[in-house]
């Protein structure tokens, strides 16, 4: 089992440094929810189906991520507060390559 360290800044500007397992098939949205970084019911409303953008975050580090799917791009095109570095946390699987990833959770819609 291997854990990675993630640096997540919440919507209030507070930094959370957390450990996330790479062997549980989790995604970034699930990590944010499991550590209760944001209030319950405000992240992952659609359950991780790329249908609500409640888990939108800004990738602040230079990590190589898989390209956004057509579904993710479509959701981001309709979301609020979208930036060049916006991604949906539910579409970022936790892998060893993400060690040290820095993200900021986007404001609520």
C-alpha cells in the first residue's frame, strides 16, 4: 500500500495537508469528502458522475493529469468560477503520480 500527500486549500483559504491511499480506487472528490474539508453536502453532490461541478478545483501544481473527458469539459463549460486550471475532483483518480499535488477547491456556485 502506498499513500500520497495532497495539499488542498478549502473555500475559506485554509490549507489541509492530507494522506490519500493509492490502492482504494479513490478520486480527489472522495478524499475531500472523507477528510470533511468542505461542509457535508457541498462537494460531490452528483456522486462523482461529472454532472454537477460541486467538486470543481483549481490545480495549482505542475502535475501531469489525464486529459479531461468530453463529459468533464461539458460540465466545466456550464460551471461558475471556471479558470484555465479548473478540473472536477471526481475525475482525478488518486495515483502515486499525484504525490505533492496542490489544489484549491473552487467557490460554490
